[in-house]
C-alpha cells in the first residue's frame, strides 16, 4: 500500500489483535497522527514506529495491551508533541532518548508537550535529559515502579499544567526557596515522599483543580 499523502491513521477501539512487527512496501512519509488506542495487540511496541514518518506528532497506544520495553529510539522524532502509552503492560526503564528528541540538524529540539506513561510496569529513575523538554505541559507517570530523587532540576517546565507522579517510589526533594515557573491544574504526588513538612513550592500553586498528596507522612499545620 502506497499512501504517501496520508496524514492521520486511526483505529480507535477496533478490537484489533494483531500488530505487525515489520512493515514493507508502505509509504507513510506524511503521517502526523497515529491512533491505535484501545485495542488488544498483546505484543511489543514495533520498531517501525520510529522510522515510518519523521512527521509524526501524535502517537496514541493507550490501553492497547502493549508488552515488553519501550524501544529507546526517539532521536529522529523531532515533531512528536503527544505520546500516550498509558494503561499497558510495558516494562523496563524510561527511554533516555525521549528526553533528547533531535531535529534534522541533530540538535536538541524540545517539542514534546504531553507525555502519558501511567499504569504500566516501568522501573528505574528519570533520565536527566527529560529536563530538555522545556515545552512539556503534561507529565503523567502514575502507577509504575519508578524510583529515584526528583529535584527542581527535573521540573523547570514553564508550561507544565499536569504533574502526576503518584504510586511510584520517587523521593521529591525540592529546595525550600525554589519558586516553580509553572502554575499547575492537576497535582498528583501520592506516596512520593514529599514530607515531613508541607512543601513550600506547593504553596505557590493557587489555581489547581485537583491535588493528591496522600500517603506522604506530612505533619504540622496545613498552610492557608
């Protein structure tokens, strides 16, 4: 099939159970949006995804029964703005190249805005390169097995609106004099070891509609 002009390909909730690990004789060079969410593939994430089109901006495999690890092959995906692999069975570590997305000139080009990896089985810590994603608006890593220390160096995202790290083994260690560059809508830090004192940086967040900081052994008085 030669479809060089195809921009969007969607098979949302189609009960698909086969995801080919190899593709041949297919031309999707202009493809920008790929939505294969809510299917039943029961297979690893295919490597062809990373070279099918350098124009891909949206990849959605939410709740598609993907297994194994996420390939660490994001170097050429310079236009990726939304990446959703939530609610799968993915294992392994956070892919390091996801934080170092490069353009055609092989220079860093931080374009990713929405990253959803919640409800998987990922482990390990966040790579330092994630701090390069300066346009990030959504970071949702809830309900994995990740760990490590989260400092302000990982959170200097001036556009961040959603921060959900709940139900991992992170330790959030933020300087008491740090002022976040963002104003969050959604805060999820359940079981993130942010205590024992109520974090001062959280007191700067005034416009959130949802906050969960339970199971953190925070003591003292709740600030106004």
